[in-house]
C-alpha cells in the first residue's frame, strides 16, 4: 500500500468519529427509549439526553461543514474509477443531509408532539426553544407524520452507513492506495500530513457556538422585553397586616418521575385582614405571577411556563381567596379558592399563627390536584410521570398595621 496519501486534518478526524459514535448511540438509544412504556423510570432523563445529544450533533455538523469548506479533504485516490468516486461523493452528501435532517426532524417532532409536550433543556442547563411558527403541525396526524420521517431517517442512515463502511473497507484493502488510513491514521498505515495547514477553527466552532447562543438566547431576551407582569392585589377590603415578602414564601412540591420536585413563586402579593379575637371575619387575597415560578430543575421551571401547565402567555396571574376561617384541629382552618387559567377549585387551608407583639408568623399548607386545574393534561393525563397531588406550603411574616 502506498504511504503518500495525505490524511484528513485532526479536527476533521475527531469530528468524524465523534459524530459517528454519537449518531449510532442516538439510533439505538432512540429505539430503546421510544419502546419504553410511558412512565418507565428514567424515561424522562433518556428523552432529555437524546434531545441534548441530538442538538449537539446538529451544532457540531454546522462546524464540520464549515470546517470542510475551509479545509478541503484530500482527493480520492487515482485508482478509484469515476463511478466509485461519484458513489462515494453521493454517500458523503447523503450523510451531511442526514446529519442535518435527523436532528431537525427530531427538533420539529419535539416542537409539535402532543404526547411528548415537554420542553428541552440541553444537558439540564440550557433551555432550548421549540421551533417557532410550526403549531399547525401540532395535531395527531401532523406530529405522527414528523415522527414517522424522524424514525425512517434512522434506517436511511444505517443504509448509507453500510455503503460507506463497505466502500471504505474495499478501498482500504483492495485498492493501491487505501482510504481508511486517511481517517484512521496509524491503525491502517502511515499517511502524509494534510496538504495545507488547518485553518478556520474560530469561524467553524465560533459559528456553532454563535448559533447556540442565538437560538437559546432569543426567547429569554424577547420575554424580558414583552413580559411586564407583576403580581398586584385588588382587594375590596383594607388589609391590617404588612407583609415582609423577603421572609415569606409560597412553595410547591410533588413527585415527578419517582423523584420529589419543589419550587416557589418569586412574585406574589397578598392583602390580609385578620384579627385573632374574631377569626371568622378573617380573609386574604393573594395574586401570584405564574411566570415567577422557579423549580429545583430548569426543566420543571420551563415546563410550568408552557401552554399545558400555567400557560403564562395567556394567564399571567393566578389568584387565591382565603375565607371561611375557623378554629381547626391545630390552629386554624380556612377555605382557599385557587383560580388559575380561568378555572377555580376550593381546598382546605390549615394554618398556625405565632404572635410576637405586633409581629406574626403564619405557616400553612394545602393540597391541589392537577386534573381540575387542567395542568399537564395533554402529555400526562394519567399522572404517569407527575403525581396528581401538588402540595403548597405558605409562610408569611407580617406586622400589624391597625
Ligand atoms: C443525529 C441525531 C438524531 C438521531 C440519529 C435520532 C434518532 C432517533 C431514533 C432512531 C428514534 C426512534 C424512532 C423510532 O421509534 O423508530 C428517535 C426518537 C426520538 N427523537 Fe431522535 N434522533 C436524533 C436527534 C433528535 C433531536 C435533536 C431531537 C429533539 C430535539 C430528537 C427527538 C426525538 C424524540 C422526541 C423521539 C421519540 C419519539 C417517540 O418516542 O415517539 N431526536 N430518534
């Protein structure tokens, strides 16, 4: 075998094997995860990892294509005939098309899927938006068709892979000048250095990072500009307590995928009228900025904002009216009427008060159910992943004003 053929650049070789391994893992991992029954332990994590690695493949493919333009690969060996060269070229073009189409159809599917209407958070850190302006495909038929294409492209990838591997092996072992050693130097024989020094790393990888920043950064920027919601109460009574919001909290918690989740609302306002010598006349009104919910995982925070949960775009505020206060088994019991997304439910609210002169600390809790509030009813109506009950814990520190 000749030793003169020059190899690919180290960057091209690294990208080639990295992406190849990732795609193979994605295909077999994709089959495995989509065969799991809904609610199987760890399924959520697998889907998020699949989406994270898939988007990474898309961005690396952008870098790879730019790199290839700036660092043309070594020419195919002269002993390959015209037909073989054309076939090899077509397989490569097909691969580049698939490396773009596989992640794009996956991204489109996760943007329009009804069954899997769950936001994407890359590697648990970066919120990745759905593709905009494709809601027309968000039907059983539309998302089914996209899923079909995504699934069949996996088979097309495996078909091309078979041709690619057969071609590479044939031209390694039967031709005068092997080709595999150019992509696997050392293992299949020595090669000459790339003909030209490598260039354009900043452009190739900078563009991929730029694309990531642009796509992930635009939605938070837009919502910062357009979201002017703040919680405000419009109580018809005069409150007699002033709340220390820094020391007070409204927290929520429950179970997701077998693990506890929790979070709190960072923007809420309450008006309270309460006298301990006449608790039956007590009342409170609370306004909660639904978009201010922050959970212990970014995925949960992003999910809560979406249309099937709090739908913050249409319903930026929720309200709670607390009334019917009376002595309870420990402390007091009242009725909390929660209104969210134009739906109202009543739940018993138990609370205790600890007075210190004109200061009070109130600790209370209640439970709501997801179904009557139409929370997560598209993707998880059977509570396979997210438990039906949501616990709400409230702490209010306040000082008496009159
Ligand atoms: C090179 C990249 C990718 C490859 C090779 C790949 C491959 C696969 C495969 C083989 C399946 C199983 C299909 C079946 O059931 O027959 C699958 C499912 C899926 N993929 Fe991808 N994928 C890629 C990128 C992505 C991306 C970027 C996303 C989203 C951002 C995504 C989202 C999904 C989803 C949500 C499913 C589940 C379908 C279901 O369970 O109904 N994929 N993928």
